[in-house]
């Protein structure tokens, strides 16, 4: 029997700094209504979906940024999303800023801050949680930058690895689902860790500026979207998985995010792409059996991987210089 799942990327247009979560959540519920009308079974929302991309705003006292975070899930603001999931029988993926009261690496109980995503079943039950591992940007104010990117200031590095869960979704009895968040998509290690758990559907949200904000060299504008798509398409192909990659788009607090949300199949082909900079639903029917060809042939990991040659991947962080010929 065909394992068919209808998925949607629910791209969100900009959310301005002054706008409350209720505005964003109202828009998200409307996208879920539209998804239901189109027969969608799983909706993927972007990274930090309910607020402006607040890491562009500097606070000397980081506690002043706490109002962007959720301390419970469901939180008061997100209850309408959980209700909509139950009403329409749709699963959803949500990116949000999380405060967790947990021990840190030294065992000390702290208020910890994470850039988090959850996968919620149509019943409203949370099936899986992921906390962003690859935090881009910087921790201190950088005057040379056009726009700040303070993820390293406001978030702890995710401590849940890259988990995959097998659960029913839509009419599919069991589907292997994993998550990553934004910058993670550029790191093949993240994809491979999911691939090594037989992932069949990767969900990811992103907030990516249309311009390089570092002010430290020219980057052609058209390459920004190209690099995002290239990374996702390669990750899908090399790990024989579908992906739903959902953007926040448009001009937010005066700064443009590039949108171009996509759904990609295990051949690495884009099967749906957003074309607006606003709230937009793109959908695809995913035949999950398409994952089988890659993982039983060219990317049959059991037959062809050579971990004994990959030691540097986990033993080393920065690149080292190679030996020089003739010395
Ligand atoms: N949110 C996030 O992780 N954004 C980064 C911006 C880096 S600029 C290339 C991203 O990788 O898209």
C-alpha cells in the first residue's frame, strides 16, 4: 500500500517587532484552515514563528529579551494552534524561543534559553522536540555589521542532538520524522545524523536575510537563495529523505528575509516553492516509498559507508593545514 502524506510549508510574511504573538498566531491558524481545505496532513511553520527575528535586536541585559520566549508549551499564545490541530486533524511543526529550567553542562540548575522546534500530533500531543545546534552570528554587539545577529547571545547550544521519531501521521502508520533549524541546513553532519536514523521527512524553519549582513566582503545576492536550496537539495539526495523547508519572508523591522520556502523529494528535486514574500501555503503529496531507492542503492549506508575514514568529522572542529609537499 502506498505510504502517501500530504505536507505543507506554511511560509509567514514579516512579523514586526511591535506585533504581538496573537497577530502571528491568528495568521497561522488561518493557514491551517487553508491547509485543511487542501487535504494537508502536516504543516511546517518557520523558525521563531510567532515573533520578529529578535536576535537582530541588541539588549545589554539579556533578561530584557526574555519576553520573546515561551516558558511552557502549549503556552497561552499557542493554545489556538493546538486547538486548530485537533479541529482539523492536522499535525504541525512549530519553531519558537524556549526557556527551560534545566541543569547546564556543570549540573547547575539554570534558566536555559534555546531556539527550539516541536512536532505536534493531530491529537495535540508533542511527539518530538529539537533545539538548534548550529547557532550562527555572535554574542557581543558588533558595530561593523549592518544588522546584528545575536543568536549566540540569546541562546544556549541545543542539547538534544538530532532526534528522529517514528510515529503515525495522516494516513501513514509509521513515518520517520526529524528536524533541524535554519543554519543547521548548511551542515552536512546534521543531515547525516538524521540519515543514520532512517529519516524520511526532515522539517526545518528558517529566517535568512536577503543580504549578507557581515559587511566583510561581497556576496552576490542571487547566491543567498541558491545556497539555501543547494544545501537542502543535497541533504535530501544524500540521505534519501523528503524535506519541508519553511521561511519567514519579506521586510521585517526594515530588513529583508528571502522566503523561497521549498518542499524537496529524496531525489533532491524541488517539488513545490513559494513565490511570494507573504503568508503562503505550498503543498506536496509525498510518496514516502520514494525514500527506498536511494537508501537501498547508492546511499545504502550499511553497504558503502566507511566510518573508519571519517574520524576527523567528530575528533576535530576547526580545519587544520595539510602537510606541505616536499617539506
Ligand atoms: N536564523 C539563521 O540561522 N539564519 C542564518 C543566517 C546566516 S547568514 C548566511 C542562516 O544560516 O540562514
